[in-house]
């Protein structure tokens, strides 16, 4: 009876972004600037909402959740990649790699579900304004928020467990700038068809379900506004939904490209992943601030150190 020698992998080596030789300084400055802007922007939004009692509403409660998620998502890969660009070790421990996979899918799934909850919140606010406070009370908001985080933790645990129960006995070099399922399972010395199928099904099912629910919410909103037949109704939709639609587009676009076509061009995949993990978390605070008078007012009060007016 033959035995196969399985060497236990204790660490992985991240190759980073391909064809980046000579660009380390530019990439370091760019990624650092994006990361700092993400941290600062989301921290300011979070602080402004907490400081202004007028913003203690369901919509801004969910926006606080989104700010936390954006900071988390950008922190999964950027700090480690900055150390690589700085010329430090490309080595990441097995536990560090597992953490990147887990939190990448945990926070990504939570954000996906949160966008769905936010769409439902807008639907209730526009289609049932008189019952809005009754339907979206504090208990319901807390349950919806907790549900997104808890559900996503199970989702991420399943995917991470399936990924790292595979035997890794060959190369430990990950041809990517952080640990994700598809780049890591390529290194497994076993059949990966099950994990790839489960991943595509699982990851595809969650965003597709969320997208359809968001679409249904907005179809109902548009139908309700058409029945109003008033310019005021359209203005209300634009003022409350435009920002949400923008961030949903930024989220689902890269998500669809990455996980529905795992065999696509590596350069395109990395570019899309960078946009989703680095650019989008920085843009979200700006999107929610530019057209939102309430947030602008709260930011001015926060900057001036004055107490919000009641």
C-alpha cells in the first residue's frame, strides 16, 4: 500500500500584483492614500451620525453599519499589501491567510445583505410613510442588522472550512495580492471541484437573491411614485434612493465579474478586486455625503463643535 507524503503548509507567500516591478513606490503611496481616505471618511460619517440626534433614524443606523463594513473590507488586504510594497516579507501565516478568506467573505456577504435591508428601509419609507416608525422600530432595525452579521458568519465559516480542509502539499505561493478562495485552492493537491462548485453556488446565490430583492423593492417604489403623479414624489425618491442605488451598483458590478467567471483574465480580476476592496469603500462616504443635506449639516456641526439643534 502506497503512502503520499503530505507536507503540512504553515504559511503562504503572496506574489502581489503582477508586472508591478518598479512601481512599488507609486503603488504604496496610492494604496496608502486610498486607505487613509477610507478610514477618515467612514470615521467622520460614523461620528457625525452618532453626534447628531436627528440622524438617529433607521436609514442612518444602517449607514453606520456600512461605514464599519467599509473600514473592515479595506483592512483585510491593504495593510498586508502595503508591507509587501514597502519591501517587507511576502509571507503570510496559515492563520493569517484563513483570516483574510473568512473576513473577506464574512464582510462581503454582510454588506450584500445590508444593501438589501437598506432597500427595504427605503421601500417602507416611501410606500408606507405613515407606518414607517411603527414598522422600522428600534427592535426591528436591531434584528435586521444582527441578522445580516450572523447569517454572513455562517456563510463565511462554511467557505473557509471547505477551503482549508483541503490538503496543501505542493507549492505555497499564492499568485495574488491577498488570500482568496480561488487563488488558494489552486495550490491544493486534491480534487477542488466540490469547493469550487459550492463557492460559485453559495457566493452566486447570495448576491443574486439580494439583487432580486433590491430590484423588487425599487420596482415597488417606482410604481408607488408613479401613482402619486407628482414632482415632489420623484424628488423624494431621488433624494433618498440615489445614493443607495449608486453604492449598490458599485458593489454588485465587481462582485458579479469576480465570482461568476473564476477563469477570467487574472489582470482583469485583480483590477476589479482592487476596485471593490480599495476604491469602493473610499467612495461610499462621499456618495452618501454629496447629495445629503442632513449629513452635510451634521458634518458642519461636528466640525464647529456645536451641539445639534433639536
